[in-house]
């Protein structure tokens, strides 16, 4: 079974991988409800997903569904965990170490988030251009940080990463600093970056960047609202001219 | 020109819309560098984009490119702004009003973000299950909030929205509260929701939800890192067995 997804790994789109993570969460919900199996149709309806899409996504990883019975929930969840690199081994769940760069507003919110461990992640260190005056330091001084994470100046990035195995960097710097920090991260061996900075980052082909762009997401909504308003105005126009001609 | 994108609006994928927002930002960067035109090839190379994708995305909106000269930067930027519902009118830039629901860690980071206005957004009110003990209230008491935004209990959601025109809701509640709040928001006439809550939300077809799922994004990275490690292990195995057989 392991071989199946390894062989296909190059053909799986990032969109599929993202959806697998969503499916995993939905399967966990069904597990909590003590369900054992679920059809792709029921699964899709329950969580507002597209059932054809669900079947297609899961087909990449071999035949999970049992005709007439649907997917075995726990088995499928475990398989997805394994695909995502989050499978539990005999020594417990794999934990991926992350560093956070830029202890501003968003960075601080992430540093204060206590539940990364539930998902197999741990932020082991943070970095800022000016640690002592950073948002994180201010909140710590105000007694608003429960379990502090060590915060270093940018200068200590390479040394800290070399001393502590680090898989992922979460980027929440200023736009000006982002590319240079990314260059340093990739030279230091980091191959996975989650960026909250709204700039296009250039990285070597073996480095994966995922960007969370809050403004772009909001603009997808305004596109929708704007189109809706235009359509309504158009329809109103048509109704209006019809009422004139009849 | 306006008619072009209205006619095609139904055929444009969300992915294209998202990328248009990215292109807009890149075009603004080129404007700051006083460039007048750019070819799709140079544009793609400069920002690490796919030039075929760029041409395909922009083709939805008619022929912007001038053969041999490329795209006129300012015209294209304005056209994208218009498509996204962010065009300036004679009365200045359109501002989209948003409410934020859930004044926890991420919600507070967003409430403290001072630059939404630059992108045509304003958070006009915030809501929390327990405003007085919320993260936002705590930071405010500690003197860490510069320009406070009014924070109300959930009970006042409908009334506040009815009194103040609201286009968008930003959702940062607990998982337990999310669907019920979304039901109330859609009944109150909200058609655009940006959710930071990692649950699948069910909404009527005319309501657009965009979800920012930090855990799913991180799991896309672990998939990549895990696949890379598997490939390396496989290659090492092959090298190993080759060295044994020769």
C-alpha cells in the first residue's frame, strides 16, 4: 500500500493534498460520532464537498472504497495521515519542528496558539529584527504569553537552525525582509515555508512555499459581491426596460 | 470593456480570481519601479509565475496584451481592480465594510492590523462570545491596542449589521460556534465570509466562503517534506543494492 502513493507522488496536485487534509479532519469528526464507514456521496453531502472530487482525489491512493459499503473511516484517516507525513510510528506521532520569523501581530498570534502539537507541529524558536521591541515581547511583558517560545534576533537564524533540527519556517516578516530571509532559510536547508507575507517569493525548485494571503482572499470575496451586484443591476435594468415596452 | 468580464463572470474559476489579486500586487510593484509595459514572459519570470498561466488568466478579460510590447501596466492594474470590485469611483476608492467574529488570538491580530484601508477594507465592528474576557479586551487593557474597534457580544450581531451596511464577515470563532454564527450571518444578509476556523461550513449557494486553514497549509508542506524523504530513502536503497550487486 505504501508503494502506491510513492509511485504516484509526482502526479498529485497541491490542491488534492490540501483537500486530503480537509478530508482527514472530516473523517476525525465522523470517528468522534462512532461511525465506521461512509460513502463518498454521504461524506460529500455532510461536509459540503463535491462527491466526484472526493472519489477522484482518493483514487490517487488506490482503492479504499468498498463497493456498497463506502470507505472504512479509521483506515482511510490513517492512510491520509501517512500520506501527509503525519503517521504515528512506534515511538509516537512524528512531530515536525518549525521556526517562526517575524514576531509581529500575526506572528505573535501563532506563537501563542497552543494546539499545534495536536496536529504534529511544534514551534521551537522565533526570530525578529528587533526582538526586544517586538509585538511578542510587548505581550510577554504585559503577562499575556502563557508558554514563552525563545525569541532571537535575525542574526542567530543559521546558528539556531544548525543546532536544532528544523523542518519548516513560518514567515511573518515585513515585505522588505521576506526574500532575504527566505534566501537565508533555504541556504540553511529549510525545504518547507509557510508565508503570511504578501510578496512573491523566489525559491529553488526543491523548496515548497505555501502562501496565506489574507488580502487576496478578501479580494476573492469582493469579486463575488461585485459580480453579484452587477448581475442584480443588469436584471433590474432588463425588468425595467421590459416594463416600459409592454 | 466592462461588458467583457460581466459576460464571462460565470466561467472564471476562483483560482483565477485569486491569481488576479496576486498579479495586481505584482503590477503595483512594477509601477513603483516606473515601468510602463511588461511582457507576460518577463512578468512571470520576475515574480516566479507561470507565463502560460498568466496569459490564460488574463485572456478571460479580453485582449490586454499588445503584440511585441506586452501589457500596459497601469491599464491592466486598473482593469483588475475593477474586476475585483475595487475600482476607484469619482467619490474615491470603494470601501468594503467587514465585521470580525471571535476576538481571540488571530481575531485580535486582524483587529490590530492597521493597513486594511490601503486595500479597500474596513473592519467596522467585532463580536465575541465573552467580550470582556476576550484576548482583544486583555490586550486593550494592557495598552496594546492603538485604535480600538467596537467589540460587542454575539447577541448584538443582527442589530449591529442591520444598523451599519456590512459586506463581509471574517470568522475567527471556536469550531463549536462557527456554523451557528454563519447561519445567523447569512440570514442577516452577509454574502461573503472569510473563515479562519478549520471546519467545513455549509452555506446557501449565493454565499461565498473562503477558508484560511493554517493546519492544512502546514500539512501540504509536511506532505512535500515526507515525499522528499521517501524519495531520498528509495534512491539510497537503490544505490545500496547496486553497490552490493556489482
